[in-house]
C-alpha cells in the first residue's frame, strides 16, 4: 500500500512511501527520514487532515480506517527538538542561581549602592529558603517523579522558558534582598504566608506523586485522575489539575510572606498560564472519557 506524504501548509505531495497494515506511524517516519535525512522521529508530525490531531507513533496503519492505498498524510516539520527533562532542569536550575546572586550581593556597592553593610533580616532569609527550596523540589521531581507523555518539545521553548523563569527570579530576588526592602507589617502576615506556601508545596508534591502512580513506567496510559489516600489529593474530586491549583497557592503564600510586587506579578502571570493549560487538559479529559465527572472544574474549585 502506498501512502502520500504531503506538505501540511501547501498540500503538495513531498514523497510516497510503501507501507503495510502492520507498520506503525513510527515506521512511516523512519521511511520518511531515509528521504529527508535532516529529520528525526520527534521532529515529524503527521495528520489525517489539517484539522486533526497529530497521529501517535504507536498507531498501526491497519487500525486507521480512513487510510487506504493512495491516501494522504499531512506532514509538519516541528523544528529542532529537545527533551522535556532537559528543558525542565535548565529552567528550574537557573532561578536558584539568579536568586542567590542577588541574595549574596546584598553588600555589593555596584548592585545595591544604598547598602549599609547590614545582614539579611529574618524574612529575607526565609524567602530565600522558600524560593530555592521550591526549585530544588522541582528539579528532584523532574528527575525522579515526572513521566512525560511526549519525549521532546521545540528547542525554542528552552530559551522562552528560561527567559521567563530566570528573568522573574532576578527581579524577585533583587527587590526582596534590597537594603531598603520593607518588611510585612506584622509577624502574623509572615507566618500566614509561610503556612500557605508550605501547604501549596506539599499539595503540589502529593498530586505529582499521584499522577506518577496513575501512569505505569514506560507507558502512555491515561486514566481519569482520582484521589488516593492522601488528604491533600482530595482536591482531585473538585479539579482536573490540582497540581496547578497548589502551585498557584504556593506563590500566593510567597507573595503574602514577602509583600513584594514582582512576587505577586509572578503568581498572577504563572496562574494565568497554568489556568490555560488546565482548561486544555480538562477539555481533553472530557473528550476522552465519557464518564468523566461532570461537576469537576479545571483548576479553580467550583468556578473554572
């Protein structure tokens, strides 16, 4: 059986490959690569039509009912790719160094001309521990917990993500560690912020572990997310992406703790992005699982 590979933008046929019903989409990609040697599997996307989703590599040709001799697969070059884990490690390692640069430069005259040589106060030290601890946690989760449904992403995301995380970390750290930094008005505000932050961190870790256990190692199995015995995972009853809910909660707590503009802006911008991701995942769950809980929201319980 012959399958035509066409340009996804112009519809022009690029090449024709011979396939059998036992071949997978990955096998088709390998035949494509023989003709276009600059390509590799994760860089190639095939669709049955321009409006369809990309076909999974493990799908067999014989399982696609609409494919027959002379059918067309629409090809898109996704561009140079890089592993998700590599991107995560880069974007999470950078904030630690960016934050510590300004933390350790407190008495440096060319960074802080107004410094009086005094040591960090309690809130500045606490904020440093929370911020660095958060990203150490994220790095460890990337190495030991996360199981990615896709192996790679466009390499351009590396620069975009690092600019976002590293840039915000620099601004946040600069102002928190500034000699003229104004402490929260009461100790209670600090401890309330810290409590909210720690709750968010524990909840985020708990839901990440729960997600890991829902997907056996080496598989792309998808199931309806449900709570386990951990009380912090009860949020699965209310939202599809409780990991994002807890993440935003952490940064709200950090903002309360530090009382700084850029910490609040980071929580707001990050929350908006995570809400967008959550809505997309929520729609995908409802489309894939006909018995998906109807009252469950995407990220904000009872609201959205």
